[in-house]
């Protein structure tokens, strides 16, 4: 029988102590790992929140308004028109027999432009002349009859009533003859309208007829056969904003430019003003005139007119991209000292398309946000993008 060997208590005691130490160390390491994981996750969440907040803050470009001086010119679009312009219509119905002028031809007052054939009018004139001859014959007979009856009345050969009837018949026949004569003159004048003439000296700017074409007069569908324009002097019509209407006066000189002559300026003079503000556009219509001896200016042309007036040094100018149009009117967004956006309501003095002149609500020291986001509201924080150079409103 084999002998059973029992472990020595003294020998196993150190092993138990070592295992206990290993467990404590493992627990400490586990706790450290858990703490590190919690710290790392908290740090990641904090960084994510910071990044999200930074991304939600819009980055904006800031520009400075440009102050307008008193010498700044007011440039407005204008419409060039001939000093006199007349559309020539036919006053009688007929056919074009011949036309003598075409577009671009100079004409003088009274010159024949075209001739019409109006056979119906010719026949009406002939019938009216026959009616006139009949009326005159009846009047002559009534006159001789009335004279005889007056003589007979003096001898008491006829009654007073019969004499008065003969005299009344003479008056009626005279009235009929006068009416027939007036009808002949009317048809004669209508027959004279078969010859179209120029009302004044000028240039033919349009022709809308051909030989043999039927011309119908007195209808809404009638078109002018010719258009004559006096281009020796031109009229220019400009609508001036109400804010500047007080600075425009009769006799002031302005500068006109047209696209077909770049670099050339025409001197124009303000001759009259409507002296009334159009409630729809808020502008005052003014007329300027310019000599056109070389015919450089053309009727109907688009032009730019520069008036020697300005905002009086009180306004500022911004590009149109900085404007915010909403329910509260026209506003701009500015960056305050607290780094937040603030919307300001402004008053536009003049709109030049790519830029606007602001007469109230903004100063030259404001930091204006260019192209602000549509969702931007007062109090929203913003981040200013690095400046790449001075930004000024274009003129």
C-alpha cells in the first residue's frame, strides 16, 4: 500500500499571497482601463460638440460701405426720342399707286411720300357734283318763282300765304344747295388725301407699304404707312428718383452716353420737368434736349445720363449683394462688437443695379456682411473670414 503525502501548509501559504496580489493588480488595471475609456469618450464627445458648434456658426465676408461725396454724379437710364415724330396714316381707302421715299431718306415739309388710287372716292365726288348742280338749279327756279310772287303780291293778285310759301321754298332749296356744296368740298378734301405728304422736314424712319397694297382708313387695325422723324434735335426722357428731384432744375447741363459711341459724351440740357412724382415708381419725369447735327443720336435709343448731383455727403454705397429683402423691408446684416449679426433697416436713395446708394440707416463705420445667408437672424453668432483685400462698392 502506497503512502499518502499531504501538502505542507507552510509551503502553500506564499502561493496564495501571490495570487491575491495578481488579482489586485488586475483589478486596478481594469479600473484604469475603464476610467481611460470613459475619459476618452467624454473627450471625444466634447470635441464633437465643439466641432458641431463651430460648424453651425456661419463664416461671413465683411465689407465696408463707401461714403458718397457731394461731387458724386447721378447716372440714370434715359430714352432718346426725336424732337418731332409723326406716323403717317391714310385718310381715305384705296390702293397704293406709287411711293417715292424709303427708310433713311431725308424729306422736306410738304414733299409727296406716296399716291393712292381711290376709285370709290372719285365716283362719290362725281355724284356729289351732280347733286350740287341739281340743288343749284332748284334754288334758281325757287328764286325766280319767289320774285314773281312778290311782284304779284304788290298788285294784290295773290295771297300773302302763297307768297310766303314760295319764299320759304326758296330758303329750303338754298339750304339744300349749300349742303350739296359742302359735301362736294368734303369729298374733294378726301380725294386730296390720296396724296400723302410730309408734315415737316425730317427722315423717314419706317415704311410699311407696297405698290398695289390695299389701304383701309378709319379702322383700329390701320397701320402707319410712313413714320417721319425730325432728328436735327433730340429729346431725352429720364425718370429722376424723388430724393434727387430737388437738385435737378431747368437749364442744368448733363452728360449723355450711348453704347454705340464708347468714350464719347454728348452735352444735354434739362428743358422741362413734370413736377409730379409717379406714385408707382417714385420718380419725376424730366426732359432734356441735345443738338444732333451729325445724327449720331437715334430715336428710340437707350442712353445713360449723368447729372452733376449727389447725396450731399450724407449717404453710403454698398453692392447689391449685401441687401436682405424681407417682410421688414430692405435690410443689411452688420457684425457687432459681440461677434453677432444684427439686421438694420435701410433706405435706398438710388439703385444703380450692381450697387445702391443708401441715404439712411447705415454709416461708413459699420461692418456689413456681404451675401448673408437667408437664415441669418439678429443675435446669431458669425465668424469673419480672413480678408483678402479692401472691398468697396462699385460705381
